[in-house]
């Protein structure tokens, strides 16, 4: 039986590095679909959420599946007001409210308290470092491959209100990594319920789940 090919537009998180989606994109392509990882100018203080939206819209059309990782959720909202996606999928995402800034989101959802509580309960340090919170479940050779792509995120994007009014009238799904230390799974489950009225789906993997468990992410996307 032939499966109709779909297009997946993959929005990265802070830093805007499209390479983050490389393993998932390969898996989707191998399954006969089109995957478009978008690269955003995360370290450019001249680019804000409107510019991010417009860059994604250079690639996205009606009927695409829009997939947003972490901070990428703040781009997904404005994008989905300009096109009609077939589905919207959040992955370990900072799901925003209309007009909220990414800088406000942390306090609004109690992110830091949740992160500290998870650290205490699971025996790792509260002090943030990349190894503890992002790379703890990434194979060393993949982490090494990703080093040249790393870049910071501009302060501007964290200060801008998210310019969208409402989520699209399309299926919305929330995927959370069971081992995410940056946004612990209980936090993600609560935010999904409070902000979308949805239950988050859980797969093994940390915050960078598209690198630590790309097969799980691909299977999830193909079955939505």
C-alpha cells in the first residue's frame, strides 16, 4: 500500500540551528516523505520573531506538518496564522500564550522551580551546564559533530511578544522527552494541559530528543 508523502517543516529551538533536526529529517526522508529543517539566525540581534516567521514561510505551505522544538514554539504560532497546517507538533516546547514573551514564559510556567525540583529528586546539579542539561543522553560523536553549529540566541527574541492570536484549527500534538532535564516531563505535561487542554505524549530522551532518540521522534511524527 502506498502512503501519501507528506511535508514536515522542522523549526529548531534557541540558536536556530537546523542541523539539530538532521537525524529526524533523514528518517522522514527514508520513509518517503519530505523533511525541511529550517535554519534561523539565532545570533542576529537584527532578527526577531517576525523575521523568523517569514523565514519559515519561505519553506512552509498549506497542508504541511509544522514541528517546533523548544523556543521554536514561539515561531510556530505566527507561522500557523499565515498557513493552514495539516498538524502542529510541539517537541519539548515552550508553548506560548498570545502576546507572551519567551523571557516571561519561564516565570509564568514555573520552569526554574520545576527544573530545580527535578535536579534534587534525581541527583544531578541545579547549576546549568550543557553536559548536564542538554548532552547527558547524546552520543559523544553526535555532540562533537554538532559543535560547529552551536550559536547563542539573541536577547531580542526573548523580549518580543509572540505575535499570534490563536492556534490553528488543525490537530495539535505535544511530544515530551521522558528524560528532559531542562523542561522536566511533569512541567511539560502541566503546560500542555493548562495551555492547550491536551495530554503530552512521552518518548525516551532528553531535551535534544531529536538527536538522542531520532527514531522515536520519527515514529511519532509518522503516526500522527
